[in-house]
């Protein structure tokens, strides 16, 4: 499943690269020092801009948690060290739901 969501994210990103969008916007995956992940996916200029998102908060343990929200025209996902795939799947599920 990891490879599948990564391929999907690569394709999503590529669809938005139009010679302009990628110069100001994009996808960032960074580590946190607690340890964990921060994923930021810019939505400005995409069909997801302005689409409602229901925040996701899953606090299973000190090391196993996920928090996702949309703010400032960006999807922001945070989570424990083992949750990167889950964060990306949350984004994918939301992006594929509803009107395109």
C-alpha cells in the first residue's frame, strides 16, 4: 500500500505542474523531533482549494498518533514516526471524495 499511495501522490503532483504552479506550491514531507512527520500539501490552484475538510485526530498512544487539517490553503498532516503512509492515505481519501 505504501508504494501505491506514493505513486498516487506523484501523479497528483505531476497533474498540477503546469510550468507555474510548481514554482510557488508543492508537497513537503519533513520529520519532527518528537519523532514524527509533518506533511504539507499546497491546495492553492488545485480543485481541492476551498473544499471542506473534517479534521482528523487519532491519539492512539504517545508514539502512535495522527492529526490532519486544512488551513491556509494547505493540507497539513502530522503524526508519529510510523504514520506517514496513514497521513498520505487520509489526504488521498479526501482528495478522491466529493466533487472534482
